[in-house]
């Protein structure tokens, strides 16, 4: 906790230098975001110059258990001060020395510094498909910020929304598929928790996936605790899904829409369709305007398409370190996860800076809410 003032000053320097508001390192050693997190700081004298988070997890690789870690929120002063431009590379290498089997997720798109660096370091990378289904066309057209990029477009979208021609406008913009119908209303089993039944789903499903994060009942209880009322736990057809139903307010992408999210899910691949129908059907019944999900496995993305979802551009990336990609089966994994889309390019040169050390800043934290985890494979 003695490093908290220095971390706060680090964050202030990033903001003053023009960094985005979400580029801020936790100013507490226990941010409580996710279970199993450890924080590390890059220290120069009394100054913090960077930091990253490792979240240690168990994975299943074709049914066998494997230890790995999520490389999260790496931030360095190199964002605003070129004197520290090589610190990002040093932090990646420090993290790999602590856990060679790393993955990174999200990252904001291919043009961002972190995925560009990981490509050069030979990590296996792919975009996790983004799928969406518009439930209420009028509200979608009035609030989807990505389409409302000029006064003329805003006027046209508003006219379509208020005239009742929302579905026609959606078809014109190719935002709906022929199967984009409302799902039939049917009873849904909303579970209060995951113990003990989710263990059976885990044991029946894990061997069917090349690489899947641990989703036993105890892990799920930590990720999606009963004390957090936001999570909807749907139990269906030999599997489950975790949902969010969120009323947005001034969101940079979704405006003031009510957005349903299929955050996480698991079942044997042949049951994916039934689970998705139950999950998406519940969100439609609850009155959301839009449903979104990122799904990497073909059975799950295919199930979404069959339920009327459409693919959109994805800036949600998955990167596996060479050690994790090899442990996950290398070539055997690639047809399923698509990690062969990018080939390694020549590595970066070794860093040259005088940062004193990279220090652990906290013990693993307790459970809290996750950040939009993809389903099987995430």
C-alpha cells in the first residue's frame, strides 16, 4: 500500500500527457475485479513508471488441466514519454519470466500498441467474432453511435426510427439476417448459483474444446457470485449461460440503449444451439434493445447466427504466448480458434532502459465481476 501515492502520480502523468481515461492503473493493491489477480509495478527510484496485472487461472486442454495467466492492463509511461518506449517490452518479458503460458484478451483492435508488439514477439493471435441481434429497431437506430456519424446520417436514421420503418432501414443497412426473428417464448430456468450442478456440465464439456478456461462450479461462484444481482444464470439443455441486462447511459457505442450481453456459456458443442436460444430468448422477453456476444468456437458463433444474430467488426482480440499456444496443441488448435491468421514477424530488439525493478504490488484478490468474457475458449 506504500506504493499507492506513486501509482496515483503515475496515473496523473498519463492523463496529463493525453492518455485515455481508461488507461489508469489500479490505485489500490486489491482492486477486486477478478479472482486470482496479482499487480506488478515498474519502479524507478521512488517513481512508478509502469505496471501490469497477472490473473492466474486453470485451463483445460483437450480435457487435461493446464496452468496459465491473463496478462492484463499493461501500462507504461512510454504512452506519453518516449524515454520509456521500451518499457512495455520489458514488462511483457517480465510477465513471461513469471508465467510463460500467458494470454491477452480484448486490447482494442489490431492498430493498438500491445497487439502490434505481441505480433512481433510471435504470439498467436486472432479476432474473437462479435455478433449482435437487434431486438427493437427504432431504439437501435436512434442510439447506435457507430452509425450516427454525421448530421445527415443522424437525420436519416431518426426518420426511419420514428416513421415505423425501422426494420426496412435495418434491412437497407444489412443489419439483420433472414433469421432475425423473435425467438419463441418459453420457460427458462434461472439458477441462483452454480453449486453443485455446473461441475457435471464442466466434466461433460471440457474435453470437447482445444482450450477452455476453468468453469467448474467453484470457479463460476467466484466469477459470478450470488451477491451480485447483475448476473442472470440460465440453465438449459445440459449447459448454462451467464447474461447481463444493462441500461446504458450515454455509452460511446450504444448511447442509451438497453443492452443484453451473453457474457459466458458452456455446454457440449452439440447443445450450443439450445443454450443460445434460451439465453437470447430470455433477454428478448426482458425487453432489451440489442443483444451482443463475442464467441470464438464455431459451434457457439454458429448457434448465434441460427438465432438471428449478425457478425459485426470485432476489436476484441485473443493472443496466446508461444508457450501457451504450443501447450494448447499448436496446429491442432488452429482450425478451431483461428490463431493461424497472423504469422510471426522478426522480434523486437532487447530493451535499453534503466528502470530499477519490476515489483509485485499485491497478493491475489478476492472475487468480483469479469470483463465480458467470451464463451468456450475464453
